């Protein structure tokens, strides 16, 4: 069975926090090359790893992973505000 | 090391193995001259250098031979895939080589030992060669 491609914001979130791939890899318990593969969206993480990444960034899973290409965070926040009537 | 360089080193590694076998075989047919010994030594050195470049410097040898609990989920996945491919490649190659030996004949014990030693080398190095060939970044 071919699994769907997963899109993510790992690269943006990591750069926002100013940490290296190696540091992130150590925190989530994978090899630093695996972080590269995740950032390039060439590897779909397991549910466990996806949750570990989200827990590290302190964000809900839908903010980090998606089955559709991800919009820039600023656009997403703007849309959320519009939905909330702000 | 770039993906293309890794592929070139994989090819050099197996070509040198072929050269080693050929030099050994021709040495058995003819007199073992200094030229044959030089060819064997040359093939061995090239094989050793390419082995270090493909398997050791890339860390792929360590990855393939690591215990599962030392690898992350992606590494386990790609290692499993490489082992599966290697098994198929090795089985086909071994069958073809055995068939050639059976049909052609004329191989003495020393040559047969070299051929089987090469097959063992192949079996042991194929998984990391497959990874060196298929992985985008190592």
C-alpha cells in the first residue's frame, strides 16, 4: 500500500527556535540525517515520532503535519483569526 | 560524498573484485609471473580503497551491522529494504555463478575457493552497497 505524502513545518519551526538538525535529532531520538529526510518531506514519520516532534515544539499535530501542502504560518494565523471573527 | 560518487565507488569496488578473480584465474592457467602477482596486488589495493570509501567512510557498514535498538525508525526501514534487495541480488548471482561453474568446468580448487570467498564478500557487502546506491544522503 502506498502511503500518502505528508507535508510538515519542521524546518521552519526548527529555524525559528534556532536549533541545529543534530540538536533536534537528539531531542526526538533519531539520527540527524533522519531530520533532514523529514524536513525534505522524503520520509513519513511514524505516529510515535510525529507526536514526539509535536511535543518538542509544543504544538498540535495539525500545525506541524498535513496531508496537503502547508501554508505559511502567518497566513494560517490570519485565517484562524478571521474564522474567530477577529 | 555525493550520490554519484558513491555509485562510482560501488562500481569500482565490484570491478576490482572481478579483476582480482580474473587475475587469479589467469595466474592459475599460465605461469604465476610477477605480472600476475602485480595485477592481484593492484586489484586488492583498489578493492580495499573502494571498500573504505563506500562502506567505512559513509558509515553505511556500521549502520547495516548495527543492532536494531541502535537505529532509528527510518534507518531500520532502509536497512530492511537493503537486506531484502541484497538477498534477491545475491541469490540470482550465486545461481548464475554456480551454473557457469557447473557448465564450464575446468576450475581447480584454488579458483573455486576464490570464487566462494568472493561470494561471501558479496553477501557481506551487498546490503551497504545497496544503501550506497539508493540513499540520497548518507
